[in-house]
C-alpha cells in the first residue's frame, strides 16, 4: 500500500545519497544499472512514487508528453490515446491529456501552458478551427516537438500520421453509386480544414467519374452540437431529398439515423448511409452500419514513435512529413441495394 515516504527517507532506507536515488529516477547514464534496479525495487516495496516533473525541471526533462484532442466522446480518440500511452510507457514517459472541445482559442491556451517545461513533446489532433496557428510556434521556440495525428494544419511544418482519407472517401462514395445512389449528400464539420476537405475531395472524385453532378446543395457543413446538426440534417433531407448520405464523422451518422426515424424513412430502402467510424457495435445496429474504420490505435503508436524519434535526435523537428495509414472499409446493410 502506497504511503507518503519521501526521497530522503528512501535514500536512508537504502543507505545511499539523495542525489544517487534521484539520478536513478532520471535514468542517468552515470549510475550503475544494478544500483538503479535496487533503488527501483525498494521504491516499489515502500510505495514511493517520484515527482518526475519537479525532479527533472533543472535538467529540462519532465519525461512527460501531452496529448491534445478535440473531444473525448469518440471511440477513435480513446483508441488512439491507448496506442500513444503504450509507446510512452515503454519509453519511461507519462502522458497528460488535454481536450480543446474543437475550440482554437482553447487549443492556444493549452499550448501556452505547455512551454514552461511541463512536457517534453506534444501529440495533437487539431481542433479544426481558425486559419492562424501562430501560437504553435511557441512550441518550436521552446524546443518542444509537435507531432499531429488524424487532423493536422497545412501551415504547420511537422510530422503527421493520418488515414488515407481521400482514397477511403472515394471508395465509400463509389460503393454508394454502385448500389444505385444518385443523389449522395456529404456531411462534414468544418469541410475546409484538413480531414473534412480531403474526405470531400474523394467524394467529389467518385461523383465525377460516375458522371454525376456535384451539387453544392447536397454538401452540408454543420456543427458538432448534436441539436444543431440534427436540425441541419433534417432540413437537408426534407428539401434536397438525397437517396444516400456519406457522413465524414460518426456523430453526423448518428443524427442521420435519428432524423430518418423521425421522418419515417427506412435505411437503406429510402436512404443509404455510410460514415467514418471506429464504433465497435456498428454491426449490431439495425440495420448494420457501413463504416470507414480508421486504424486509430496504430495511428497513436506511429505518432508517438515519430515523437520519440525527434526527442532522441533520430529525426529533425520542424519538417513536414505525412504518413498515411490504410483504413478498413466495412460495407454492411445500411449502404447496400435492397
């Protein structure tokens, strides 16, 4: 059972100096591996947990990385965090998680708190708001490397791990066309930034190849707020009468299902549906939901590996490097011809 033992008391119990014990927790190269193992074993026995942030300030190493995400209520981000944490832990690092709620202002505030030695690096999925990301230069100026995953900013030169969203969107839209859809609506949140824009380009390419018109009235740029996007989707369906919907984010597909139920439309008979999603229960919905499933866990692992390559000097910071991971297209009953 953990107690409030101090580093001084731990050192006394071991018959070692405080500085020797401190070096063991900083993973210093000038300490004998057997001595370090002895210290860590005794610390575990006595329930001692070092304050890595405080003990490493002078050495400019916190052995902590920050994860910045737009939201928690999304299976994609929980899986990505799991991958990030796994790599961090295996490198002797802790993680701090910050949520922007899709707000660029909140994102900037978080960045400003992270340049005082609190973290050694940042892994971020962008909020998707705003065109001015000057605040991210604070990280570079303070030698805190940044790696993006999933959502990135085109004006920020750094590594980014994301999905093959263009090809996935193209194949998903082509699938709807093959199954008889001719008026396919595209739903996005902030369609002009990063993933929203790229996914829309894949959608448009499939329409062009099939010689179907690109109708801007069928492209909906809506909100993350469930009440707002519900009403927007309802209005779109009532006025434009699409026969299929491609939702670029999961929550818009959920709102579409609710709207269809209210309007007494059956999926896929009256309205076919496919979306980007990491939902584990997609096959249990009625009808089973067709999804573009992103490799969220692998994305987290790759992003963190890139960050440690920079932290360890194996790769330079501040260089644009995009790595695309393949998504899995799972076509189920919601998008198929009846």
